[in-house]
């Protein structure tokens, strides 16, 4: 960044106007000495004095320009920006039970949920994110962190639960998220639960986890994923062959609504790819992050070189005027 600290000094350039006018008048009406015959003067070669006769005026003009620019005090500045973020700590609790294989979202519920969570994480660079997958049990895939690359790497590695660990422990997932957020000092602490079923595993009920969250000022947004009625899902038969079967969509909406109500959050139903994306966009707009920026500029004077050049031009003009002086 550059600026002139005293731009009014450029008005000194107006002093050049008389000099330029005198120079123009001199060229139009040069001084002369009357001789009886000037014919022989035209054959004489031009001397170095003649060739450099305008140098003093040029140096004088250069001196005025450089001096005026130096007095205007050109400065260069280094811009720095101090950013203070009052962010949101968010833990995403993601269902990875077998029912998330259902094909009522394209290509399936789980892949759509992962893709939407990825976009949500990338859209909030100033917030700490955590990730807790659950099925019959819950575990912390990523603690709260600003390293979103690590969060996304863990998200990519999550797969469906194996048959022996399958189930839907919604209460355990919520309790694990509350445990991660209880020591947070963020302005806002949020849990986003993405599930497609009914709590059927784990020793902690969803409403118990919701009460713990409410006591600690943690807000929970609950999202039920799945269409209404029947949904198709791939299953293996007794011979290990993949079959597509239909099963009824069972989402415990009453419990999910109550969890959200207790914590002053909201419940959403995602019955399509687009609706799930819109729900995350809505949550994104509700949970805003406050960013305060303060800009500082350190200015440094850069007139020394111009002042030196003006002094050199002045001395050269004196020398040139002495050695190139001529009769009027």
C-alpha cells in the first residue's frame, strides 16, 4: 500500500509554470548579438556547449519535481488484519446402522448423509467440529478441532456397522456428544443428530441425554432421514446373495422432536437428497459465527531517495549553469 502523507506539497509544482513560460519565450525570441554578416556562422560545427545549452533548465525542472514529491512524503504501508472469532462448537452424531443402507435416498441414506455433512463442515471454517458415529455403540471419530481435514478424513473412513455391532443407540451417541461439549467455552454449543430409526440399544435413553444437554446449555438439532411408508434396502439371504427387500420406514419422530424441544433446538424430516441439504443449510444459517476484524497499517516514509535525487539535480544545475554560461 502506498500514499502521500502531505499531498498539498504537490502545489509547489505550480512554480514550474513561470519557468516553462520563460523557457518558451526564450526559444521564441532568443537573445542575439548583431553582426554585420552571419553567413559564416552557419557553417561552424555545433560545440558541446551548444548541444547542452538546455541542460540547466532541464535539471532545474527535475529539481522542482523531485523536491515537490519528496515534500509530499510518499509512504509505503504494510497491512495487517487481526481477526477475532466467536465461533460455534459443533458435534455431528451420525447413524451408521444397517438401516442407513436404504435406497430411498440416492444412492443410499448413508452416502447422502456423509456427503451433506462434508459440505457442511467445509462451509464453516471458523468453527470447531467433532464427529461421533454410532450404531449399537457410539465412539468419537474426531474430537472438537479446527483441523477440518482430519474431521473429513475420519468421515470418509466411516462405514456401516458389522452385523454383530448393529443397532441404533441414539442415546449413547447424544451422551458422547454432550460429554465432548460440556468442557467447551464456545459462545454456542451444538449437536446435530442424523438418524433413521428408533433407539433400540445402549443403556442411555435419548431423553436422558437431552436433559443432560439442556442442563449444560447445549442445543440439539435432530434430523430424521427416510421417506414415508416403505423403503427398499439390500439384504443378504441365507446363501450370502444380495437381495433388495422392502421394509417399513420407522423413525421415532416423537422422541426426536422432544429431544430438540428440551434443548431449544429443532427437528427436521429429510425425505430426499435435496431436503437433507436444505436442512443443513437452515442449521448453518441459524448457528452464525461472529467474526470481528481489525485492520492495522504500519506506514514508513519513502521520501529519502527523492530528496537525495533533488539535491543531486540542484548541484548539477549549478555546475551546468557555471560551465555552460553564455553571453546574453
